[in-house]
């Protein structure tokens, strides 16, 4: 009977109810998926464009990774490693428009920055950061006295005016001369490019070629500050980390997988957004349940006479209730199937290819199949209950009153 | 056989009691065809609703084929109606989403009759009422007379012990009414027990007996 009722009821009614169920499904899966994906996008960006799979960094008690060349030799021999980028890091300042300074006591246009000496080719292979150049071009190994400046160091990209955070207010563009001050050494360099990503670590740095950085700060021992390691596909970062520790790298540096290095607050944020998503989903679930309740209630109440007749001719109340529950089940299943197709065949691949441009991350849609199946089960259960309750209310009414339309 | 003993039915509006049936004693033998007649509000439909177990009497007994229905639970009554009784309502009472054939087959399937057998019995039943060419039409595609015949087919498909008909011709034109009454006559001739409520004298006279009711009491039983 449920099948006949669905087949022979208005197609627009069926389309509308199914549409509501699809929207509910999307609300359940996509809202929380986007919320989690918002953070996951940021996390993935940190992994892809900065930390990579394994990172070797300077112990807190040291200024750099001692005996870095030996560590690098170990990395070169490991066949599981696709590429790595060794970075020299040091804090300093950048100055712009310093030639306009009239008196030595005048304050110049200055900003604090983190300087990174890199092998441009290796860095780009590991972290693919050249894609974030928004003005000018990225470094090449032969560049001399040229730097790439992070966008957060420029006021036109970072229009904040805070005592604790300074930016260059002058019009710094590719070709502009700026002055850098690192480790007590001052040098005039030319801006080759400006880099802008959604990672603070990139936006607040000034990049220069590693050989020049070594000369600048006198790091003649080739000891670097961090090494990001990209593994070949299929290799387990945990095993690589453990093997590096066994080989003694842990004695001179901190060796972490991406997950180890992920800050706790990021993990907390993912959990927070997941909870928020669940709250929104719960509201969606209640809305869906109410919708189905109303639909089935109106359906049942307008068919009260026929329900009475069915009972009158001996059809049990349970059988009638089951037919309404089956209708609800049908709408929930149909909505879920269409929703599944939309999520996994359309939305997820599309958003993966065209991430949502949030201010601090490229948001993706995170929808693990196990959690989606759980949400489908929730949707079906709530829909079935929402269909059963009104059917039961009408079926319980006195048979003769239903047949005769008496209250 | 169906027998009522001191059957009473009252309706209450607040504390005000309206007695519609005031102690009806009636016996209908197996194979009999009786017509319950009376003026509007006399209690004839109410009597039929009690006898057909669609309603609960306020007092009294109804015994059908030796079963004291007063002792039956609601579930047992539902099952009893499904298996032993047949109903024809004034407004046909067909399920609008089901075709004529599906309307007839539904109670059979609910009784647990095998699907192919249920369709076979339904086909036979619809043939008996002359609707073999309308098997797959929805009620909305049938005329009033055809709908009532489909309703009769549904009521008799499972060969009920008693067939109840509540004003079966009230909504029909003369030609359709005669066709319906002809079916009842044929069913009675084949041994079917029929209890029919009608206010139309000519159709009442087609029954074996007329039970006349007024003010909730039997005022006379006439043999035709």
C-alpha cells in the first residue's frame, strides 16, 4: 500500500518531500563537513606547504641543528625520501624608504621578520611555495641580493595598525630596494617577489637563497634550522621518523611527523568545529523529523476515513502504521541516496578541485564514509519515528468515528 | 447465525445520555437476507454497526456463529471482521490509490492468502459483479455504480459468513441500484447471509425479511 500511495500520489509532493530530505542530508553531512574542512584545509596547507611529512627542527636548547651536513647525508641515502628542503632561519628586521630618513634619530619604515635561507629548487619541490607568488617572481639558485617578501610584512596586504605588529607602510613592490638587518649585519637587497599564502609561516618570512644567507649570518658550518622531508607515496612517516631517531638524528634535532608537529590547538579546533557541525546537524535532523511528521500527519489525517475503512474491513492497525512508516523510510532512503551521490560524486570532488576560499584556509569538504553512514542511520531513524507517530495517532482513533468522519 | 440480546447503544454529550438502541433482540439465521428499515435517526445504521462489530455496544450481547463477541479483544474483532465479515458502505469506501483489483485483493493478502490465489479469487469476485473489464482502473475512473460493485466484490471475495451493507444504493441512480440489488439477490440465492440497511422500500422488499426499527426499538419484522 505504501508503494501504491507513493506511486499514485502527486509527483510534486514526492519531489518536494524528497527535496527536503536531500537538503536535510546535505545539512547533516555538508555543514559539518565544511566546518571540519575549514580547519582541515588549513592543516593540509601546513603539511603541503611547510612541514611536509616529517620535519627535523632545532632543539629548544640550541640555535640550529648541529652537524646538519651529517643529517643531510642520512636523508640523501634514504630511498623512501622523495625530497627535502633544509632551511636557515633567523629573526631580523626589514626597512623600506630608509633613504628618506633625514636625521639618524628619525624612525624608519621598519618591520620585524623571520628570514629564511632556502635552496629555491628544493624548497619548491617539497613545499611548492612558488605558486603563492602574487607579484614578481620566485627565487632561483643564482639570485644575489634578491629576496621574496611575505605579504604580512607589507601594509597594503596586511592593513593592521597594532603596536605589537609592524608592517612596511611604504609602497614595496618587485624591484624596490629594502634594507635587511639579520644577526647584526645590514644589507640592501632588491625585492624580487611578494609571496601571499594562507600560512602565517610563509607570509611573515623573507626568503633568500641559502648560500647568500650563510654569507650574511656567517653560518659557514652549514648547520641549518629545520629540514622538511617529503616522502615518496606509500611510505609511513612514523617509520621514517623512528628510523631517523635510531640513526641518531634525535641527538642533535627534534624529529617529528606531521601529526606530531601539529599544534594541540589545531586538534582542539578540529574537534570544536566537529561539535559545532554536530549541533547544526542535530537542528537539521529535528527540522527533517518535523517536516516528515507534518507530511505524514497531513497525509494520515486527510486519509482518516480510508484508514477507518481499512480497519473496518479488518486490516490491522499495525499493518496501516507499517505502510506509513514504509513511506517515511522511502523518503529518507531516496533523499539519502541522492544526497550521497551529490556529496561523493559532485560536491567532494568539486570542492577538492576548487577549495572554498576562506580567509585563513582553502576549505575542503571532509565527509568520511563511516560518519556519513552514521548520519544516514540517524536520518532514517528520526524520519521513521516521525512517520510512525502521526500514523499511530490517527490509527488509534475509533474505527467508526474515522469512517463516519466524527471527531 | 447472528443474534443480538438486549442490545443497547447510547451516546453521551457531557452528562446527557442519548439512547439510540434500546434493547434490541434480533436473530438472523445463516443464509437469510434481511433489510433493516426505518426513518432517519431510528437507529438502523447504529444497529448494523453493532452487529458488524464496527462499534461497541453500551450493553447487551452479540453472538455470531456461536462466538460471544463481547469477550473478544479489539485485535480478535479486527481479525474476525477480516475473515468472517464483509462490508459494503454507502460511499463505496474504496482506497483511492488502489485499482479495483488491488482493492479487492488487499484484504485477502492481509488474511495470508497466497498472492496468486488472492489475485485469482479477486478476479473471480470482480467477474461476479461484472467488472472484469475494469480490473486495473482506479476508483476515480469508475462510475458510482461500478465503484459500488467493486466494493461488493471486495466484501465477498473471501466468502464471508455475513455480508453487511449500509445503504448500498443511497448514492446510486436507479439503474445502478437495481444492478447492485440484483447482485445481492444472486448472492443470497447462493446462500450468502446478508444484512442490509436501507430506507428505500422497493429494495427492502427484495430481502427475505424487513426488520422495522423506530426510536431504537424493533417495531416489526415482515416476511417478503
